[in-house]
């Protein structure tokens, strides 16, 4: 049996996992003088779930494509700082590229129906929402977002198991059942919610609780930010040299500590030091171990003694399942297809392809690539080990249907090749992707309470799933109504303005930040490194942040007595009609939250309009009225419910004069906002 350090001093820290969390921890600890070693099971790259490869198209090209994690955003301060230092020439602004496709047509499949629309005409600026859905769907969706925002604002992101009963009860049900109870949401809106959840986590809405979903989004500047694929969102950029290239550059200072192609099989905590056995037969002693993998991947390791039940449950939580493909073509047929200039942003709910993005090179010669995601139940239809031919048939046939263009098929002669990677339980290193998720009841139970906890002060855990910020801007673990905000600002070309400088922060607590993302993995590795350094007594270790106790949330914030009458609904619609259809209507709407390009535009617009109508003074809500925000969020939700009661066939309200006016306003707004039929 090989040994390392058996007869000499043990390592200070052994790190298991060569993703961004592990590399970050190694960098921090090495800088403090610790004796560190890092093991990674992959042989062909560093970065873990950030897995780039050379497609060889064109031959000799420096371009790389990502099998795994790919996208980043300006507000992800940690990783953007590293990119600008280590790989600035590789940053591609996808939002800017889409502005060059005029007009940018998109396709969404919702409730089994195909919607084709200009991306610039999305329903009141709500990403991916076809304008054909109308004002009832729009207000329903904004009402849903208002309710979700109220929940997000109530969650303690650091200790989510703490909170009032009404809040924690949301961890006992699944998202799909929760949405099913909301009769006032039309099926198309429920499908938009489904797409959003599947795109974020690669799981079905029935697998997670609304509480887990909204804890996750609260750790990422809220649901509206998460669904933002445009400026300021977490999917704005990608790296044309691949995320593994960034990982290699990030690891350069500690490359000598890294051993690839070596898997930790057993971690024994029973002695004074921790003994780690590898698949090569090596035994390594260390004072501390950082397991820098997802919880589910950590569950592949044998621990001695056997983990307590709660920790075993944590490491038994499932991961998302994803088929990610890169489909290479000789030319970008979708940009000129049957009279439409598609920007590549297409997808569907409960559909063989969830999401498509144009991943082409930025030059006129390409290469021309469509990136696709298939997840969850749809992926399961392909079976556990689908063949290359089966995947090609599945993906290209679906692309043909989405674009309604036969040139997507191999036999048309434009397709060069399809490359794919399956992030499923059969994947030998990670066992799924993108993240470990929590099933209902886990986050607020004992397993969730172990997410940050070390095991006997010997084994520590770092991963994107438990991202903690060592130097947060926030002092509270909850949304702060009165905290200042500092967000990135962009020009009309969707390029960051030179005057816009980070770090960026919002009213959401950044005590956890970029949860589930590469940037969050970097943050987690840094946090755990300093936690370990303090345990070892190393000089240079930073203090771990403390937080103020979150303000108690009184009562059930979601079940306040209904305050919205049909007269209120009619007044809101009348005001909305006047605002939108007046001579300055579009300019008025564009003036809110950076205009239609921002996913916050229409929700912010509607919230202030409701405040204006209900206050009766004709004035928008001022900063001094910020304490009214929870009440206003409930009002927006209640407007959506009351409106649906008057227009949905299954909830017809008795015919009244007010009801007739509501219907007339709806018809007028829909008529004015509907796009051309061709």
C-alpha cells in the first residue's frame, strides 16, 4: 500500500475535488502558508462541473465549448473579477450579440402551443413570455412574482430552517402542487414557471418545494434576476475559451499541489488525523479535509465512521439531470428561416428540448452552433444510456420542429456534428448536474442544518450548493427594504458602461451569494478555507462574518384579508389602459427599471401603478413608503386573483357593470398590445 506522510508530519489540509470550490480553497490556504494537496478524479480538465472541450471546429481554433457550466453575469462579482484578470479576451456578451439580429424572433412552446414572437416584444418585458398571451396572463404572472418576492424577502438565507410557521410550511409541499392550487394562473403561465424552474435546476417542479426554490433564488438576487438571460442577469456572458481554461488559469498558483486522475474512496475520521484512501491505493494523512464536491458527489465516498442519519440524508439528495448538446452547422440557417430572423433563443415546457441558445463564434466565419438542454422527465424518455444516433435524432428533429425548418436535420447537409454530454447518475465523476437539490422537507430539517457544518471539526464541505460570502456587504441574512443598491448599468448596445464599476450588490442578502453557480463555488471555497485556517490557528485567517438577527415576520404574510374589490381591479385596468395606450405609453413603460429590456420593468411598473390607484393621491410610491412594499406585493397578487375571477371561464363572476368594464378594458389592452399575426 502506498503512503504519503505516514511516517512524517501530515498535510495541513487535503482537498477533494478540483472544481472552482476546491481550487479557491487551495489558493487561500496556500497563501496562508498551509501545506495543501488537492485530488481530482478527472484526468482531462480542471473545473469539475465546469468542463470545456476542443471541438476541433475549425481545426486549430482556440475556441472551446462547454459540456457543463458556461454562463456568467456582471453581478457575479467574484468570478467576473477573475475573468477580467485571467481571461479578459475570452468574454463574450451574448446579450450584445442578440442585438445584431434584427428583428430577434423567438419561439416558446407553452401548454402544447407554439408561439413565435419578437424578443423585443415579449409580454411587457417578461422574459420568454409571448405577447400573444394577453394582459390576464401578464398580470397573473406578475401576481405570482409578487407572491414569490414576498416569500423571498422573508427567508433567512443563512439559516433557512428558522422562520415563522407559515413560511416553513412551504417546505412541506412540492412546487407543482403549490402552483396547481393557484387557479388564477392560466396554464401558459404555469408552463412559463415550469420552464424557469427546469432551466435553473434541471429537475421537475414536483421534485422540490417552493421554499427550496425561493431560498435558492433569494441567494441569487431573486427570481426575476434568475430568469433574466439579458443584461445584468447570470446568463449574459460565456467564455469562448471555455470555463476549464479559466479553471486552469485560476489554479496556476497552486498547480503543484494538484493530483489529477485520483479519486478519494474512503475518508476515515476515527484517529487524531484524517486518513484518506484513494483508488490508486494511496493513503494520505491530513489534519483537516475539505470535500469540495456537491453533497451528492460526496455521498459516493465511504466515510468512517458511518455518517449520522441526517448527514447521510444530505449526501443522498438527488442531483439534476441534463443532456447538454452542441450542434454544429455550416451556416446559421435559423437567422434566415422562412422569413424569420431567429436569435436562437427558443424552447418549450414539457418538451424534448427545454432551452436553446445560439453558441456561435463571434466572427463571420463561425463556427455556427446551437446549444441545447434537455432535462428531467424528457431526458428520462431517452433511457439511461442513449446512443449517439438516438440523441442526434431526438435533438435535430426537435430543432426542426421549433424552427419549422428542415435544414436542422442531418440529411439536409448543413449539420456538421453533434457533441453531447450526459449529466446523469451514470456520469462517473459527479453523477448529475448542475446541482444537488433538496427534496421537500430537507432544507428546513436536520439535513439542511448540516449544509454548512463541519464533521467533528475534521472534515469540511465546500461547493456551489452552500456558497457563503466571507466578506458580505449585507448585515442581515434577509432582504433589506432600506439597504442601498448598486447594480451594473448598460448602454443601448447592452454593453457595460465604462462608468459602471463593481462590486455590485442589491437589497437581497449577500451572506449567501451566487448559490449554485461557478462564482458561488469560488466563494464557498474561500469561506471554508478561512474556516479551516482558523481551526488550524493559521495567521492571516479572516474572521467569519456575523449577522444581525432577522426581523421577525408577524403572522401569515400571504393570507392577509382580501382587500381588492372589482372596483379596484377596474380602476387598475383603466389606469393601465390610459398609461399604455396614451401618446406616451411605451415611453412610460420603458422608463421603469431600465425599460422593457429588464425583467424587472413591468413588475415594477404594475406595483407602482397599483400603489397609485389604491392610494388615491395620484402619486407613485416614494422611498419613504418602502415599508409598504409587503402590503403592495399582496395587493398585486390580489389584483391578479380578482381579475382572473372575472375573465377565466371556470371562475366566472356574476355579470355586473364593473365586470363588463373589466372585460372591455382587457379587450382594449390586448388588442393594442397584440403583435402582428405574420
